C-alpha cells in the first residue's frame, strides 16, 4: 500500500487486467526518466560533470593556446585567434605590403648601392669627402675607417683600386646629418679636413660624428660632447671601434668641467637645439678654439624663437656670434633636408687686414 497521502502510480503486482510485455498493467506506464535516473518534472536540471550545472552559469570553454575562447576578435572557434608571429618581422601584417608569412621589410643591401662595382666614385671639392654617380642619383660618401662595419645601417660601397685592393665608402645621408645637408647645399668650406682636431657639440648617438671621424682619419681627433644618457651610451659603443673619437658625457654649457680632456681644436661644430646655442658656442670657443680657427653651427629657428620669421632668427644669431668675436663668413639654409634650419660658417678672432 502507498503511504498515506501518496497517489498510486504503478505496481508490480497485477490487480486484474491483461499485462503488457514489460510486465506492467496496460495503461499504467511509469513516467519517462532522463539519463540521470530522475523522473521528469520540477527537479533540478541535469548536470554536466565536466563543467557544472548546464545553463547560464556555464563558463565559456577555454582554448589553451589563447585563453577564454571568443575573447579575441575574429578567428574560428577552437583555433588560435592571435595573429601568428613571424620571427623575421614581428606581428604579421604590421608592415605594409608584402606576402603573408614573409619578411615585409624592404630588403637591405649591406654592400650599398646595387651594382656598387659600377658606381663611379670621385673626390669632392671638400677634402676627405667623395661622391658617387649612379644610375638613379648622386650620393655623398666618406671613406669608411672601419671597413665592414656600419654605424646606423647606412649603405656602403666597395670599390676596387688598380692594384687590386678594395676601399669601402659609407653613404652620408643628408636627412640624418645636418653637416651632410650643408655639403649638398653648396657650402664653400666646412674646414673639417684629414688630420684636423674637431670639437663636436651635440654628438647624440654618433651619426654625423662617425662621418667626421672618417674625414679626419687616424691622424685627427674628434671630441664628441653629449649630455643625454641614452645617446651617450650608443656614442661610447661606436667610439670603441673608432679610436679617433673621444666621447665626453657632459653638458656643453659648462666647458670648464671637461677642460682637462679637450685640447686646442681647429674647428668647432655645434648642433645643439637650444635657445642659447650661440652663447654655448662662444663659451666653448673661448676655452678650446685656437685663434684663427673656424666654427660651423646648425641653427634651428623654431627652437630659438618660434614667433619670428626664420630669416630674422638667423640674423639674430649671427649678431650674437659677432659680439663674441665669431664672425660668420657664409650662411645657407638646409632645405629641403631640414625645414627652418640654417648653417653658418665663420672664423674666430681673425684680424681684418687693412688696405693702405
């Protein structure tokens, strides 16, 4: 008998009536069961042993290669949606152009201009500077003091002499060197020649300093002054291979701090983008530039006074230099390589000859 208050569902003991093949009285089938073994009805939902209760609380399956599946946009479910890495380039597709899976960086020719053997190399009117005529363009060169080594991934040209020996030249990029821009701009003389002693103010990482090192050669010396720590580290690394460069980690505003390291020099080149760069040049000239020596200064007009026209700023700097016995003999703008830049070349403490 069922317990009190319970309804009779079915019984294995027949109480009359024909039986079906399952041993149950016809018309009294038990309620269907689910796979868990519970009678369907207001019972808790079946469980998924791998995750938990099936329903909204179910966490999204994980992809061990990526993390939670579907977090990364795009891709096919179950696959890695991160952009595959190309060890030669980095993340695939970052560099424009190219075929997927290949190096999209433009191929670099470590030897320099394509067909370097066919390039015609000639001496420039500035001593220690060369230029090459190629099919596409003419480039300015310096003879590499350390053959086989580049400083800033510049191109190199190898030329074979009549005796069979090879000479390597480095292309001097005017977009990365204001001194090269002045040479291509047509300046009459930069006064940096083989064997010269040069004080370079604002050496940075040594891009232009390396070419000055090529020009002065092993008989000259370049004192490279830089105050920023990070470029100075690169400058020191470069100077380890070029013995004619003496790196100085100091502020050019205080030349007395490195007066024990620098002797008298023939030329001062100043590339300091500061409002008082004329005063900085004059202070260093008083300490280190010999009488009758020369200076080359690169002027950035916007750094000195952005409210004035560039021509007025250049004239203002020229007058400031003249007040400190630095007389500018020549000045050119550096367009199109550098906007709002000019280069002044002059002498220090030169006595003008009077005609009788």
